[in-house]
C-alpha cells in the first residue's frame, strides 16, 4: 500500500517533469516583477504593523 503510493507519486513527478519548460525572457521578467511586488507588499504590511505597535505601546 505504501509502496503503491510512493510509486504513484514518482509517476506524477515524472509526468510534471516532462511538461516543464524553461520560461522565456518575458515570462521571467513578469514572474520577477510580481514576486518583487509581493515581497514589497508583505514588507510594507510588516512595517506598518511595527509602526502601529510602537505608536500605541
């Protein structure tokens, strides 16, 4: 039973690996921009919370 699950998992991994492809330059830049915006948004939220905690302490 456990062996079947492991074998099934590896078959799924192999199937995904065959579908993967290297992103082109435009896709790479888009992913980079979206990731950077997400990181900045999370940082800004953390900074705002930190300032509010300091002000209301």
